[in-house]
C-alpha cells in the first residue's frame, strides 16, 4: 500500500537501462491511481501508483510497461 509521506523507489522497465536510484516522497494523491511525489532536490513529479515499488510487494521491481520502437 502506498502511503502519504513515505519514500519509494520507481520500478524498473525491462530491457531499458535505468540508473535512477532516487527515493520519491509521496506528498499527495490525485484520483485513485496517481500520486504526486517529490525528490530530495525539491522537484515534483506525478506517477501512476503502479510505478512505485510497494513495500508490501518488494519483489515486484519491474513495471508491466512495454516500450515499442517504431521507425
């Protein structure tokens, strides 16, 4: 469960190199599936809840997002 005021890492995307190891603090909720987060530098971001690693499911580190390249 994602909670207000807690810090979370982002899930990784398979087949995409991601060096982002930042923690994002949840500072608000928008709708049922979206969170507003802040990084340690004060920058704010909006993520779907499914992109944050849920502490209740720590082994789910990969997102179900699939990127396709079109030429």
